[in-house]
C-alpha cells in the first residue's frame, strides 16, 4: 500500500505554451530593420518553439547525440552520421521557415533581419542544429565569387525543403552546406594549413586532415587548402557528379562540452575532388565572406541563449515563493532579473541591427563582447533557480554547456579583438561608419557621450595597442549597444544600461544595478508571454 508522505507545493509550473517571439526587443528590431512583414511567420514560429512537443525534441536531440558509422556490415566505407529523428524534425522546421539560405533569394527589404529574428527564436528550441543552418546561410556569399558554382548550387541551398541523405546534389530537393577550415597544427591560424590541392582537369585533388569539420553530413563543404598559387578556397561535394562518394573520410566525431546534438568531425581528404572558389591564393579573402556571416550567427546565438535564460529565470521567480512572497517581488532578486534583462536586450538589439547593417567593425567588436557575456549570463540565470536550475530537467545545464561555444566558434576572444584592431587600422570606411552610428546618438545621454569621447581619446594612443585590445574592444562594443538602446530601446533599459555599463555605477556580478533604476518595467519585459 502506498502512503502519501507529503503534498508537493511551491514548485514552478513548466514553461510551455508561450510565444517565444513575444520579446519586445526582438520585435522592435524586426520592425526597425524594415521586416515588419515577417511578424506573422515569426509569431507562428515563436508559438511552435514554446510547445511541449518542440521542447521535447530539443531534449531528445541532445540525449541521443549523433553516431558515426565509418563502414557498413560488409567492410565498405560509408562515412555516415546517424541522427535522432528529433534532429531531423528540428532541421525540417528551420529550413521550411527559411532560416538557412532563403534570404539570399528574397529581394524584400529586411529579408536578412527577418531571417535573423527567426533564427533567434528557433535557436531557443534547440541550439545545436543551428550550426548547419548557419553554415548554409554563410556559404552563399562565398560561392558567389565563382558565378558558375553559385548558379549551380544556390537555388538548392536556398530551397525550403530539407532533404537529408547523401546523394548527387542535383538530384536533391534542397542542400545543406558545411565548413571544414581549421587544422590541428594551426587552429585559427589558417595560413598554417598543410592540406594540399593539386590541379586535376577542371577541378583539384585535395589531400590532408581537417581538425574541425562542421556538420559532416552536409551535401557541400567550403574548405581551405594550399594550391600552387597559395592558400585557396574550394567547394567539396560529399557525392560527385557521377554518383560516387568523394574521398572525404570521417575519422571520429568530437566529444564536446556542449552542442551535443550537432556532429563535429575530424576528416581526412585522400585525393578528394574540389572546385576552386574565387582565385588561387585568395582563400582567406574568399572564406572571410562565410566567416562574417557565421560570426553574425554567433552573436545571434548568444543573444538567443540570453533570452532563453532570462525567460526561465523570470518565469521561475514569478511562481516561486520564499520568505512570504514571490521571488520576483524580492528586491535583491528584482535587481538580478533586471540586470539579466538589460544584458539580454542589449545583445538582442545589437544582433538585429547587425543583421540589417553589416557593419564590419561593429560585427567584430560585438562578436567579441556579446559572446563573452553568454556564459556569465547563463550561470546567473541558472542560479536564479537555485538547485532546481542545476538539475538537467530544467534545461539550464544544457544552456550553460552551450554558452561558451559562440565565443570560440569563428575566432575566440583574442582573434575577434585583434580583428577589430585590423579593421581600425585598415578600413577607414568601417571606422567612419562605426563612429557615425555612435555620433547619431550624440546628446541623448551624457554618459554615452562621455564613453564615446573616451574611446576616441584612447584611439589617439597607438602604443601597446594589442596589449589593450580587449579593453578597447569591450568599450567600443558597450558604446555601440548603448547608442542603439538610447535611440531605439526602452527608456528604462537604456537608462539602466548607461548607468551601469557606461558610467560604471555597477558591481562585478549581475544584480548590482544602482538605485533609481526602473526595475519593474525592465523585469516585466523579460517575462514570457503565456
């Protein structure tokens, strides 16, 4: 006989059935970026992302990570990666809503902002499958350096049909692209690559080892190799025009900290067939087109994770009681939640702005700063749930494990900071554009004005600039966020941001906003809309 030992009380109901797209900062960025026409589809996707079914898909895709099959039962090489059905359902939704390359074939104003907003929303359902989605999006501008390749593959890359499986590309209803760039001896220093490319008729034969290959079950890959004319970019299909498998051999899948649903592989090229993209010796210049697009998605991914952590924290605090009242009404917790909300809105605002403006310097400084803030934000959001947040059932441990990836992917902190310095030194037009955006907010907030003046003063001193790189880039990123919030954000959020992040009236941890901040208005914006 079973006896009830206690009644379960004061536990928080599941966060299900809410509209993930009902995010004031996101919607403001969508409308401000000229993409108001996309709101109905965004809302549709947001409601779907908030369902219990889709949340279960995210859990299943990570609980059952991809499995590598190098050979079939007879000993033939197959080099295939098996994914859980949940992964395919998530991918199908992403592709059918155009989160991949669809915007490149859409001439409506704001098409890329609309895509960014949808990527932001759907990544909150599950982040790992965003990798092949992002790679496909980023491959198109690089491919356009060789018009014949773009003409052949771009329509299928932009197709809204998800067609998984290794077949000759022209026989498929839609294609997914991956990237295979870094090598074990070089990492971010791609000029140290040793993979060789030898001309062979109308294409090249590539031989070498790639240390990180994103999404190894993709149909096409962009990769770098040393050709006779120097480091060059190549397009490698998994299946060749004659229907045979290309000589890309998967050695193993990486056992990663997070991003468990997504496969990342080491790959051997043994005379693999590749077609030149761009010109010989221009590999870095060609691939940088792809890198910049994926860096944008790193920012979007970090901002998306922050919003997910914030909604989980505010939902918990609204339903959990301690010391006689709801957590959300406790002054100390309100400060924490408001601080998390300010960080989240600043990240979302700049991410959507970058999707529409393509600021070279703005992207470099934002990639550094927003992606750096992700892990700290995730940790604080998790702590808002206490021990419940440390348990896998809450989903926040998965968010926490995922959070460092965006700062590592496409150039870790120093790489991003040094890239910003290069833009400062070599791209006068990028510098003019960046400070033009800051100066557009001149006079709206004295704290922002002082921060911008300080940055300009600091740039007059070029001594030890690399030593000061992180500090300078951090200040530039904060100034950009501040300028966008002052001009386009909620007044309470902009005021709290300028007081804390720009004027220094702030502690080291989250939850140290100064007195006078409108905590109520800010926290309300972070609550999920049920």
